[in-house]
């Protein structure tokens, strides 16, 4: 507060709003004295004042801009600023007060909804039960909201095969079935503007996800459904029940036990030569996955399927089908944590090549969360499959104890749900701050001023800020800029970054945006070449995503769909071809690129020798 009179950005904003610059110093000083002497008059009640104080975290406490909305009210009341003639104009306090986010969805709040929480571990049948109720939806139909395109596609195909006309809606794809009564979508695409009889929200525990949690919060509060079936692990039970009480909705908990037994093996695997058909080896980097694939194929003579996050969802689904089919030679699966959800897999045994994963925030290797270890391990043994019981183990002895502890650990209950402003909210917010035109700065200011209670947190918005910074000099409307910045672009890749900027510039000029992507004639034969094709698949996905939102400028939708088919063929064939050869491996090890943990036989034997030396010391 002491520094507020020296906050020149606040000064620029109020001058832009109509204040005489010569009056700034007096107005700011008077406001400071007023707020410090009688802070209660700036809040509706004592509880609101106390909530404001609790909300001042370390970042907000050292940024005097947090007081800007209260200064605006002071300036209007004391004739330093003109008052709004339009009574419908919301104040900054109203726009950034997120303590009761359910009030943003009045139609859903006005309903008497019933929320049924299907709680249970992997392979417990919880989602199956919710889907059975979805099939019985009445006249208003039903909607399935999943965390992944893969899951939305699977439910779309399953519902249609069961005779229910179901449309598919994801960010990159829309298949509208005539006379459809149901919709299968990714959770971000959930239609909250029409009534439904039954809704299913899958993986509800992701309401606490640092990046995407806002989408589950929006679906839970916003869906106008008579019944909402939420499925997931037990972490979110308390939170969802609390929200149901807040909104006046009925709440029911249904708990499920795992339908097939799972055991943690008493002994580690020790060597990839012990890999057997039906095994899934899990690692957490693309490079490790390809190296493990090579080691297994050399040592066992068996072929491996591969699944990891950078692969197109359609390719992951194809690899899953290949692995599940026992009438071929692809009996082993090597996968990342992408195997944890979204795929039906007939896995006999899960083998963790490591329980550590690189952390971008810390810059080092950290243990994977126990909830993730449990979720991945739980993919072993699937009810009704070739493997009615499952086993989980580790390659390294030192990791096995952590896996056992993770599996026995009681889940930590979620205490808060994610929030993030919509495009419409940001536009209204921008009207109150006419001097700020940069979206990254606007988002920062919104987050700074946002008032949350302990039940909510603001989702991480760094990726959006990075995109907004890249597009700073393009002549886009705020709404279009927001949409571009929410798109699925991989800004870390130079080609994707370049194409993204070109797309935005062409759109800002009202030009027809060309897809302009070149695909190789032949399938890649190395992991590096495959990576290049994967990036081009993501660029095609980006074009499709934008084409559904900007139909007048992104006009090559048909070409994008055609190239999507071709790029999937290249990726799928590339997975068969690609592996790291010996020379590449030697180069990486000698150049020091192989920092961190490399989970090959070389790694294991080196560690074994080291432990032996330490034991003899």
C-alpha cells in the first residue's frame, strides 16, 4: 500500500479512464490514507475484509496493483473519475471475485441436479456403470465428457455400435451424426448451454490438475443435466460433495472395488531378457522408450509396440489394438505415463523401468507421484481380458520399495479445484483496463486481482502467456488472440512456433490461411525423423483446431483431414522402422547428452557393480 502512489501503471490506467494526470498524486495519497484508516468501508463485511487479507500471498503482497480496483471506486466516489452511466458495467471487484464460481452458471444452479460419484481404482467398472446410465438418457439426451480425445472417440464408437446415435466433438474433430441424442466430447468442449438428461464427467480427480482443472470445474458447475455421473479415484470425493452442498444439488457416493486381483511382485525384474508376452515396460522419456524397445527386441526377439504422449491419439489407439491382438508378433508394450488412462489394454505385467521423471520446474529427476504410480500399475490385469490378474514390478531393486509404498498409500484428498477466466470474462476485464492491450499483461493483472477462497486455485497460465507474448505484434482482436493462445500449439518446437505465428498473422489480415505443410514421401526410419513427422502431425491438428473456430480464414479443412490420414500412416510405419542404432547411442553417451537415468542393461549392470563395490568397502 505504501508504494501505491508510485505505481505508474495504475496511474496510466486511470488517466486513460478519464482522470486528470495532475490529480493523480493527491488522489493516490488520499486513497492510501483512507484505506489504511478505514479499510472496512471498502468491503461489504468483516468476513470479506479478512478474506482479502488471507488472499495476499507473497506475490500479491509485494505488488501494489492489488489495490487498484479499490482506488477506482474511491476515485469515482470522490469525483476524480467519471462514473459509469451504464448500470450494467461490472466493477473490477465483481469481475475478479471468484469465490463463488458456480454463480457464473445460473441456469445450472437453478436446477435441482443429482450428482452421483462413482469412486474406485483402475479396472473397477466405475465408468462402465456410469455409461450404462448414460445409454438410458431420456428425451434431453446425454453427454460424455472425457479427459482425452482417445476416450471421447472410444465412447463415440461404443455408443454408436450399441445403436445410440452419438456425435463426436473434440477440439480438432467434429462428427455430427444426424438425429443424434448423445454427444461424446473432450471435457473442454462440454456444451453447457443446453439441457441434458444425463451427463458423465470422467476422471473427475483432474479437477485439481494445475493446467486443466478449470475444465472439470466448468463442467461440474455448468452442465444443465438432471443427473451428473462423475467417475474417478477417491481424491475428489470430499471436494465434489462440498460443491454439491454449495449448489444445493443432491449427492450420492457409489464405491467400487477392483474386479481383478493385482499384486506387487516381491522381486524386481533385473533384466529385460526376462520380459514376457503381455508385459508393459514404462519409462518417462521418448528417448528411453526407443532405447528400451531396441534392448528388448535384441534380447528377446519379440517385437514391441510403443505408446507415448507426443504420438497422435489415433496412433496410440492403433498401437493399443496391435498389442491387444494376440495373432501377431507384437507382444510387448513400451510406454510412457500416457498408458495410465484412455486406452483399453490387455496387460499381464507392468514393469517400471524407473519411478523417476524429469521435472521442468526443479530441473532434475523426481519420484513420480504415488497416485500416478498406482494408476499405471493398476493397468495390469483387466477383467474379461486374457490376463484376469495383474502384476506390477520394477526393473531396479531400489525402485520396488517405492512402488510398494505408493500402492499402499491412502490417496490425499483434493482441497481445491482449478479456475481460469473465459474469453468473455477477459473481454469484460479488458474494458475496465483500457490502457492494457497486451493479453499476457491482462492475464497477469486478472490473476493478481482474482479473489479466491481455499476451495479454488488459478490454473497455470504460463503457456498462454508465452503464446500471447509471441503474438504481441499481430493485429488480432482480444477475442481472437485469446482463442489462438488457448490452441494446442507446441511452442518449444521451432517449426511449430514459426507456423503458429504465420497462421496468426494471415488470420489477422483476413487472408485465407494456407496449411502449407510438407510430408515426406517415405516413412521415417529413425527416431529423430519420426519426431519431425510427429511435429507435423501436431501442426495439422493445430490447423484443424483453428479451422473449427475460424471457418472464414482457415479454409483448407478438407486438405488438413486428407494430410492427417497420410501423416498417421507415416507415424505408424515409422514406429515399426524407428529405433536408435548403435552409433547414435555411442554418440549420445560420449557427448554427455544421456544425462539423468538411462534404463538399459548398461545402466542396471553399472549400478549393480557400484552397489557391489560399496558393499565390499
